[in-house]
């Protein structure tokens, strides 16, 4: 008689976002019996929100430059992203029937530009692999025997598994499931955590009432934004309470730390980043001398093609400095246009941020994403203490760490079963 086939290791994945679903796929393809537990009624809620304006899966830039977007966490994340690279992610998407294309900014999108077709195809694949999905299961920690505990509509239940992958997201958009509640059971287990903080977030600005009423919701286009030693070309949006947008998100880590430390930070906006300050002044002077009866607004519009919003920003800055814009010399005007100071006085709440900084300290996990203090428990995605700007970097790292944690959990559980 032939020997019985080895039992499939039973592995639990907690969290049905990109990291958790990718871990489940890798585990199931490796022969594990996988159950995904998620507190929401349906999987991938935040993933669907991310795709509302066009799902930015990853970025096409050269790998070493790509990796720098993760800052101090780059070395920790490198092996996972090398193993599941930008090219691997694009191939994976194509395998689900969603070919990708590179946009003009270098960002990578599925051809449908949406998250929902990709998620539907993905869930269908997981179902075919035998993955079980249990919604409305809110993880609340472990019992004394080490079993997972879940709060469900039918009461508290426990589940045992040969290995567990935790992929519970951060704390932004809590109504979609990423509420950061997982910090309590992990802290109780002695796992070191960095405080959860908003990332890729907006900032508060004390606009004058007239500026706010006229320009809230208007985009700042064709400018560069600077803080400390970092400058970003891109766009931003004026809000009723401050400023946000892609260029601001790229600076948000530096700005957030400064505002939290000092109570305020001064963002600098160059309204004509393609011109040196002396060239700005020369253009102003030529138009002022040629047409001496030009109003200030018309001078700025004709000489430099500044929009009403850009001129409004100049007025806001000059008022903050107690010097009306009309009182400035052309030299001072040129200097202001090249570097408009905007004082940030607050950080948008984490519930409105795109992503989260902080979480499980990287030293708490080994090179296989297993918690050193809890053998057999693996962590992936935004739970870990890393952050990155928008542009595909967030999803790439979530997919890659989910795949890495899945591979490691499978190896751990299989080894344990054969020990």
C-alpha cells in the first residue's frame, strides 16, 4: 500500500487586504489549507477605495531608485521587493486578465484603470485554490493556549493554526477596516510598536477667510514644493483647512515630524520653478517698464502667467509678513514668487490620511517576517513600521511583504509538520 499523503498544513491569514490576500495565494499554491479572517463584511475594502481614481499598482522607475522611496526601511524591505518586483507584480496582474500600462508619470495601472475587476478575478482564483474566507471576524488576540481569538456576530470563537500571517493594515480609513485595533493585543504580547501616525496626509494652514472662500478645492499646478533639503515637482490642492495632494504627500513624512516636534513648519512653494529668481525679476521689470499702468495682478499674469490662485498665495504670504504685496520691490516680489512660505500649523487626522506610519518595529520581525517573540506568527503589509509616498510604492510593498510572509509561513508550517 502507498503511504498516505502528508496532511496540508492549516494556516490562518488575518486581514483581507492586498498583503493578506497575496499571502493566502502563495500559501494555497504551496499546498496549505488557508482560511482568511477579516472583520469587514467583504474583502479588499480599502483596496477598492485606492482604485477609485485609478488603481496605481506600482511604479516603473529603476529598482534602486524605486527602493529609496522606502527611506530607512529600504534595507529591510529589499529582499521581499526583489523577490516580488515591479515586473512580477505586472505579470501577476496580467495572469488575472488585467494587463497593465505605464502612465506618463511612470506609474503603472491596470488597463481597466479600476480595482474591482482585478479584485473579482483574484477572489475567484483564491476560491479555486480552496481558500476559505470568513468575514465579520474581528481578531482580538490569543488565548492562554496560543489559539487565535475572534469576535464574531455569534460571539467569541477560537481557531488554531500551524502558522499565522497577520496583515491587518494601518489606521487610516478606519471605516474600511484599517482601525489599528490590532496594536492592543500585540502590545499586550510584548511586541514593540512605534506609534501609528498619519502618512501621505494633508496639513492645516490658517488661510484668511477671503482666500479660503475663493480657492478651497482649487489645484496648485506646475509648481515645486520644498521643505528642509527635499524638493518635489508636482501638484497640490488648497482645502478649506489647509493643503494636500501628491506633492505634499511626497514631503509628508518630513513635514509631519517637524509639525509634531515644533508645532509648525514652513513649506516653500516655487510658483515658477522653471525660472531662476533673477529671470523672474527681469520679466517683471520688462513688463513694468513697458506698460507702467498695469495693475499688480495684470503684471503678474502677463509677465509670469501666474493664476489667480498663485497670486492669492502671494497675498497670503505678504499679509502673514505684515507687508502688503503692493509694497514689495520687484526684487522682493521675484524672491517671493520663487519661494512662497506657507506655514503649516497642524497635521490632518490619521482617519483622513492615505496611509499610516509606525506599527510593528522592524527589529521585532526576522528576515522572514516572523515575530521573534512569537514563533509561527508572521506579519506583512502596513502593520510594519515603514512608509512610502503615493505612486505605487505602497501597494508594491504590501504585495511583496505578503508574498514573503506567505512563503515563510508555508516553510515554517511544513517543517513543523514533518519535525
